[in-house]
C-alpha cells in the first residue's frame, strides 16, 4: 500500500472512532463528580441550570393521626398511577397531596373521578397562589427559611414512602421533594435527577435550603440527598424506618461520600 493509502486509512479509522465517541459518549448514566471544584464548570464554579417549575393546582386529601395510615393511602394512590406524597402538616396530622395541574378545572376533575371510584373522600384544591414561592416571590432568604422549616417538621419521624424504591433513593429524595413541593417548587422525585436539576454550588457557599448529595453506596453515583440548614448541618432521611435527623457535613462518612451541593434559586 502507498504512503498516501496508509494516511487515508488512518484518517478514516480516526474519523470512525470520533463519530463513535460523539454518538455514544453521553449514553452512560450520569454519575456526577467527586471533585468539589471542577474546572469544567461555567464561570469558575457556577453551573447554569433552568429554574424549577412552579407547582400548579394540586389536590389535598386525608388527615391521619398515624403515619402508617398516610403511607397506605399514598401507596393506594401511587398504585393507580397518581403521583402522591404524604407530609406532616403544621397541625401534626399527616396529609396527602397529588397532582400538578395547569388549571383548577383539571385538578377538580381528577379529584372527582377518584372520589366517584371510592378511592378518596373529601378533598380541597391547593391554589398556586397559596405556596410560599408565590407569596415570598423575590424574597429568597425567607423562602429558604421556609424550606428548612418544612423539613424540620419531619424531625423524629420514622420516614418511609408508600412506593419505596431503594435503588433510586426514593426514601431520602422523598423528603426533599415534599419540602420543595409544599413550598411551590416542583423538584424531581429521584435524588439523581435532583442532582442534575440544580446549579452547582461550592461547599463553602452552601445556603439554607440547598441540597447536598452523597454516594453512600460507594463509587461515584449519587444515592443520597439531604437539605442544608446552615452551620455545617443538614436534615435527611437515613433510610426507610429510621427517623429523620440532623447530621454534620464534616462527619467523616459524609465528608468521604460527598458528591456536591445544588441550589435551585
């Protein structure tokens, strides 16, 4: 083969390899980075991300004294394809919400359909104007405090989900999801998606309400999340059945498994 032929062949093989990288290089699951200061972040550590969508009209049902009853009710709705989540209300009772509708009519229609089927009883429609994200629009500091205050309601509660999926981190991410949604911000359900949705923030710049992520199963894949509450502390749900508690980021285990912080403001 001539010299020109060798060069042409090498170029073709290089082109094929480049095309393969472009086509398949982004297909692996997103696993984040263990580096807290990454050079590939925009603006020296600031990563852009779309803001969370505001919650629309939701349906609230139930008022349970016992956690297990709320969990069973949540599971009943989830089994019917309804994206439901329970929460601890300020009055101490456990209640359930579902739905994220663009208008009042659609929310009421979903609720009435479930009511006719005997799945739910009395209900009321949660209006977008009632969320803290709407009431406190423009006052980020107060909204962050509301997120923390919501998370604190769960302290001491043996947190568990009706539709638990431990592989996807539904236990821990369920807590952060509820805190954000109750305040009007539609946070994704799974911890890995929550990690991707936010804007990266350095550890020394974390603020109240930011989320902190960990690879507690080893490796580099996000598997756990909590809410930062200031002064090196965060609230999280360790695992199903254990109580929601406060931990320190400086704890050796969480220092070792820390994957990064995310802000949604």
